[in-house]
C-alpha cells in the first residue's frame, strides 16, 4: 500500500508542477462552450442583402417593408438600400453583400395588370450555407405579401423570385475545402517548427546548440523554413485530395495565375501560424503541454474563421476576434480563388494582412526564443 501511494503522490506532484496544464484543463471546456456555442448558432443572422428599387411604386414599398420586418424580427438579413444596380453587383462580387435583390421597373404596374412580375435575386453561392438561408428567407417574406394586397382591380397577381447564382454551383462538401486546407496548415505548424524545438528541449538535445556558434535567429529561422516546406507540401496535397474527393478538378477551375496566388496564400498562412506557435511554445519544455494546447488553439482559431459558419452571424465580440484571426483571411482568400476565380485585386486585403501578421509573428517568435538554460 505504501509503494502504491508513493506512485500516486509522485504522479500528482508532477501534475501540480505544470500550472499551465491545470489552467488549460479548467479553461478549455469553458472556452469550447463559448466559442462553439457562438460560432455554430444554428440559424444564421445579419446576412447582408442589397436592395435595388428600380420601381419605387407601392408594391415595391411593401416588398421592402417585409424585408425590414425580417431584419427587425428574426434578424436573418441586414438590408442595405443601393441606388445603382452596377454598384450592388460589384459589392456582391467583392463579398460585401451576400445577395442582391432587384425590384424591376414597372413592378407595381405589372402586378396590377396581372402580369406575374419577377424579382431578381442574385446570390453569392460560393458560401452555400448563407446562400441557402438567404434564398429561403427572402422567398418566404415575398410569399407573405399576398395577404397584404388591397387590389384595386381583380387581376392583381403575386410576384415570384427568380434566383441567379453568381458562380458555378458549389456543394456543401466543396465549400468546406478552404477550412480543410487551413486545418491541415494548423496541424502542420503544430507538429513542425516550434514542436521540434520542444522535443529537442525535452530530450536534452537543445543543450548541444550551446556548443555551436548558432544564434537564436539561426535556430528559429532554420526550424521555421523546415516547417514551412513540410507544411506547404502537406497543405497542397490535402487541397488536391479533398478537391478530387468532392468533385472539383483544380486543373479545370484554376489558371496558372490562380494556382500561384493560392500557393502564396498557403505560404503566408503557414509562416504566420509558425511564428505564432513560436510565440506560444517558445518557452515550453514538455510535449504534454503542446498536446493540451493543440486542441485548445484549434478551436479558438478554426471555428471563428468562417470556415463552417459565416462570420456575419457571430456576436459582436466574436466578430472582433475574427477581424484579427489570421485564419479568417486565409479562408476568405482560398474561397475566393477556388470558387470565384478571384484575381489578386480581390484578395489583396487578405494578402496584406497575412503578410503583416507573418512578419510580426516571426519577429516576436525570434525575440521570445531563449538561447540558454
């Protein structure tokens, strides 16, 4: 019994000597609840829709009133009035809007004449979940207009919605490809770079560095470049494999320019996350802590990135985090290149953020690394 209790005491002491593990073990379930509960809320909210009223008649006003009721009630949409159809379509292509509803000229007059007019609904179908939700919300709201009609003539008719997908149809499993690639990058940066440093420290190999003229810059940059090569190759392999599985043939949907742009996004995302891992794990000396942190960090960065659930539907505080989350920009850029055929002009904002984040993370990672016992 004494020997048994001695083993128990030793193991408890080892656990208590790792306050970070204790803290993460307590905080992680709570963070999971908060992040997952708010990034996977079920019903979508605040989907931005531009409305172009070219009719300005009484029935056009009723359509808009219904949409405002939808905004004020369940909050599914956020209505933006746009006067110019061209500007509305530009906003749809740039990602500012998720849909554009066009109320055509003579809409009200055609209803009174019984001509069954159509409303034009243009959807950004590159984000399947948002497009499906928007389609159902708007068609449902338009369908309820019938009971609001006070016909002057007996030939009044009910408008229908003509849907136009802006891009080639994207299935739900295909829409997950950017998220899968980003997850592969995250896992790659977790198991290379700083993790190799932690293992060297744990096994005592790091002490041999002290006998060499290597500076901390040499050590950190050497591990980062190695991690960059491995992670980039893994991410590209995951991209091709997931594309084939979901039925997308990259050689048909990507030009050479698009493939180069996509590779640049992967490289910048990898560099930024590698630098971040050095900042977080630069002083860790046990692989157990890395394992505990891995799942914790994955939830924090992956789910608020918009890979599964639209960022627009997040609560305000989670939207704020998504703005500084590098994976948000990686997912947005990959989705634009893969499904929208975007050029560098469309993703220059993502490239700028990822570049700045990578440089800052690398510099801080070098500074926090300690070349000594």
